[in-house]
């Protein structure tokens, strides 16, 4: 919740914009789920990396699930209803986080995966970090980046 309002509370700090929502686009709402999960994964790394057989792959899949689920569920229900409801939007946030943690757990307890899967996982993580960093400042002109209230992109 803090990341939803932090950009405004920070006096519109460009530094804060890396992790906080800068508008009401579905992309920015994905970002406020992604960054806390990423930071939690970094913390987890120091505690469970040895017991989790596929830690990096589990986190890559989990973090990739966040924008996919957030965007997919949002457009699915708004496509059916024709409008969005705050209660459903909040529910999507919690569903996304729960499902992403389940994905992480399920992959982390699998038998050790191949080095190719590990390398692909690292690539996915790098792409996600770059996307969530860059697209706030330079959003593509696509619907997921459009502020639902102002119709503008980015700041």
C-alpha cells in the first residue's frame, strides 16, 4: 500500500519512482507488487539459498508471475464487467502475491534443475529488473502503461 502512494508522498522524487507507482496504469500496479517481492527474495537469498535447490529459478518464475497475473486478471475481469472495482483490484494484488509465493515454493523444492534453466532464469530476472526500472521513465505507448484516469503514459 505504501508503494502506491510513496511517489506522491516523496514530493515526486524520481529516485522513489523506480519502485513506487507514478500513475494509475496497470503496469505501475504490477510494479508495486514486484519490488517488495524482489526485495524479499534478496533477503531470503541469504537465509534459504542452500536449502532451496532451485532458488534463482523459483524466484524468477515467481517474479515473472506477478506482472502476468496482475495484468491478466485485471484485463479478464474488466473485460467481462466493462469497468474496474477497487475491491477486485485489491483482491488481485493478494491473489497475485499468494500464487507467486506458491510458485516459488513449488519450484524451490523440485530436484535440481539443469544449468540451462538456471541461465534462463537469470536472464528473466535481469529483463524484469530492467523493465520495471525503465518503463516508468520511458513507457511504451501500450494500454498497460496508460494511466486509467488521465490517459497519459509515465509521469
